[in-house]
C-alpha cells in the first residue's frame, strides 16, 4: 500500500479483495490455505465464483511433484463449476449470474491444431490447476470460451466432475467410433468406466461388457445395464469371446492403465475391432501383430483428454439423464486444507474410494 493511502475501512473491505485458496507451495508437501488477491480478468475472460471443485486422482500426482507444475505456489483443481461473477468487455457467450462449468484445457483457439479441431495439441495448451491457478479457491479467472453453460437441473458438484472423467469417456468412445448395433467392452469401472458404459449405450451399443475385479463396482455396472465380468474369477478375454459367440467385441476401452488389461483390451476385439487406450501406463506391452492386429485389421487407438466442442453435448446428455451423474459424488467437503489433504492421501494410497468435491 502506498504511503499516505487511507487504511482499509473495515474487514469487509479486505474480504472483497482477497479470497481463500488452497495452494501447493512445495512439491511433496501438504497443500496450504492462503489468502490471495481475487484474480483480475482480461477483456476475453470471466471471473467465476467457485461453487464446486472436484478432487481428482491426478491431483495426487501434482501434489507429490510427479508432474511439472506451471509455477509454484499454485492453486490445484481442474474440475470446476460455479457462477459467473464478472465478465470482460468482449465476452459474449456468458453473462454475470450464469451457472457454468469449466473446460480445463486452456487453448489459444487460433493455432493450426486449434483451427483443425484438434485443440488438445494446441501449441500453447495449459491445464487448469496444473499450469495455471485452478479451482481450489473461492474464485477463478478463465477465458470465457472455456465456460460452458450448466443447466439448472445439474447440481454444481456433478457439473464439476462431468468436466473430467465423463468428458474423457465421451472422447474415447468417439475415438473408438462406436456405432449403433455394436458391442463394447469397458475395462475398469471407476468414474471413467461408469460414464463410458452409459454413453456407449446412448450411442447405440447393443451390449456393453464391464470388466473389473471388485464386486461392488461390477454390481454398479449391472445397474447401468452392463454385463459384468469378474476378472478375479474368470479370464476376461475368454469370457468376452464366449459371450460374443467367438466374435469378440467391436470396441474395447482400457480405463485402468495396467499392462495386463491393455493386452486384454487389444486381445478381446474381433475383426475390424478398435481397442482404445485411455488409462496411463509407462510400461511397454506385448502384442502379437499378426494375430491381434493386421490379421483382423484391428486398430489400437490412443485417446488423450477431450475437447471443448464435446462438452456442450455431454452436459446436455447429463441434463436429459441419458448420463446419470447422481451417484458420482460421494462426499462434499469445505475449502479446508486439512480435509483436502486427507482426501488426497486417501486417493494416493487407494485407502478410500470416495469421490469428494470441494464446495467453498
Ligand atoms: Zn480430474
Ligand atoms: Zn491453439
């Protein structure tokens, strides 16, 4: 503050300028509560009052320092929904008071990749809560093009989580080119898998096989009309072959990131099948190129993240309950560093499968 400037009149005045945020100060250390200035916005930005921010498994990698951050200290949180609080002079797509959820990849919209619709390869792509400040805070500033209208029917908590796992599942099904009348196998019934099962049905898949080793997840998958395959008891590939009368599935999605399930996902597709790799895995896998790929003209397809242009349709599917998101969020917690660190510890150690959302 400049010398001679008047002191703030009251605490309320301070509250208007500063906000609470839960920041990563140092890699490998717990996140900490910090009061930081409410961010400024540019002409094409919006300021969003955060109403929900999902705690995602990838946040554990960021906190641990396993992935390079844009800068430190930084606010984590890439699954965000809220209410538009302020708009820049050139913003046309949203107005103050609108409910929105936020696409987490900030892209330029102008480079070659962006103009050809492949914005995940944007020359300057930055991720919310990873390269720039994210949503573990009371407010977030973001380019207006990243704000998607969130209908009243979808609670903020569900809108926030839609922006990560469900969006990635929709993109993966698109990469697999699922068509009406086809069969699909989903390996891993977590957030990605449960969305994929429902979206595959919506795209016309006649049968969806859900492979997992946990009984409760398999039961949940059956509630969404998938045929459960318990890989702790049977050979998943043999079972899929048996159930498809020897043909194999048209499309498989690997959502776990394990060598074994990747190999199974490739092995279980039939002639002209498409095996889509979504789970992250650094280890090499083994493929019999004749038997598994060229002999049946199968394809192994990589799927990475999702696109801004896919999100309005996804939100609409959730609004119409074609995609049920009501059972995704199992816990709501306040903007509290200790509670957030606890949830991240649980995710890191797989001690608790709770999907928590911060409601500041
Ligand atoms: Zn996420
Ligand atoms: Zn670009």
